[in-house]
C-alpha cells in the first residue's frame, strides 16, 4: 500500500486525511502538532496517541524530512546546507545569522527554468518542483541544527524564498508550505517574517497578495526592457511596466513595502542614469530597494562595480526619497551568496 506522506499536508488536509480513516477531527490537530516538534522522527514519539492508533498510522502514512548531506560554514557565520532528496536530487539552503535575526534562504525547485543570466541555478535548468515537505523540511533541519549547535536567541525567525528556483512557478506547493510555516500548531512563523521573491511572474504576484499576507520581493535588476530581457528572459513575457503594475496592485496593509532587489553589474545597469530611471519607474510604489553588488562567479562574465559607482547609484536613489540599502554579500566564500547556489549540482 502506498503510504501518505504527511509532510505534504496542511492542517486542514491532514485532518481530512485522518477523518477519511475514520478518526475524529481533533486527531488532525494532535498529529500535526507532533510533526513540527523538534526531534520527532517516528509515530512512536507521539506519546499522547493511543498505541494502536500510532501503529495504524505507521501502516498508512509516513513522514521524513530531507536529510542534510553536508554543511559548509563561511568565515562570516553563514552556513550552507546541502540536502540530498529521496530521488538523489540535491538542493541547498543558506542560514544567515545576525544579531536580531536568523534568516534561512529556502529553495523551492531543483534547478530553475527561468534562466537568469547572472544565476548559477538558472544555468542548470529545471529538474522538478519541491514538494511542500521538502520546502518545509529545510526550515525544520536548519532550526534543529541552529538550536543544537548554538545558543542563538531568538532562534530561526526569518525566512526568505530566495534560494534555488522561482517560488511562484511552484505556486500550489508554495501555498501549502506557507500554510504549514505560519500555522500556530505548525512552525508558527509570523507572515511578517516571511518574504517570497519572484523574478516577475505577473499573474501569480497578484494571486500571492490575495491569498497570503507574506512580504513580496521582486528581482528587478534593470528597468530598461532591453537590458532586463538580456539578464532575465522572463522579461520578454512580462516586461518591466507589467511587473511594476502588478506591484502597484499588490494588496498591502499600510506601512508595508515591497522589496526590490537590484543586482549591480559593472557597465551594464550601474550608471547614474540607470538609478534615475529606476527612481522614476518606482514612483508611487511603497517600497525599499536592496542593491546587491554582483558576486563574481567562475564561468559567468559579469563583474562587480567599483565602490564609488555603487555609492553614486545609492545616493541618486536616496535623493529621490527611497529607502536604499547596499546589501553586503554573506557566504560568498562558500558559494552561498545570491545567485551562487547549486555549485554542487554543476560540479
Ligand atoms: S535568479 Fe531566481 S528565478 Fe532567476 S534563474 Fe536564478 S533561481 Fe531562477
């Protein structure tokens, strides 16, 4: 008999499954809560369930989180986790510790179909979507590792969907994973502490805003269609103005802002005029801008701009009234920085 994998079920879905086995509804909440406690690996750990129920669940269902195959530590404290999946595919997640925040950058696909030119993940193409359990499992493994290896308070408390793959291209599984992450009896993350990043899949941007309250990040990298199409093929389908229109219509409570990611690449999108055009195009969108000086990777032709150029770009946006941060690269020495994931798959 094929066993049902409980890691792929939200609380309502798990409850429906248990009801279909003839169990009362409250067992759904009970079993669900057990799945997300630290160090629960077997139904026998669920000690407040009757023994015969544990045995019958073990016969019909299973749960197992992806195994950590290896961990690389950066000089700056960043940790990159490599996970080997059941089908031998390999994915990565990156833990970025900070004073008040411990952020996990999570993957949603094996590879990626979007083919962004600056990104190593894009270079390997698309293999498959991750299941909800494989997405949530990265969080569980990183949480447990963090708790076991450091006395870090407040623990893992921030999640960004900026790892391998395009989250909105794995939309249904993303939604189930978000349900589990934010469910009080699951991992109990506040939606304010979760950010989903997209390269600009316009129809799904609005749907995400209508279905969830998580933060939105958009990888922009240029507001010039010809440059953006060169960097990100998706721009040919959803050009800059359509992406920005979707952002204007993204349902957001007051004071919440969209985060625009802008990788600065020498002599391509880093001129003062590019900054001025960016400022003009973003007018009216409550936002903040993250500037990411390009992390040079072997095999890719792009270069990091000079520090002075980065400063001037930032100043131009400041003068136009935007909140702009230049994000320092974390984990570049272990290929864990933005756009560098999947080195293992390439090798
Ligand atoms: S940047 Fe994101 S969307 Fe683009 S190829 Fe890389 S993983 Fe895919």
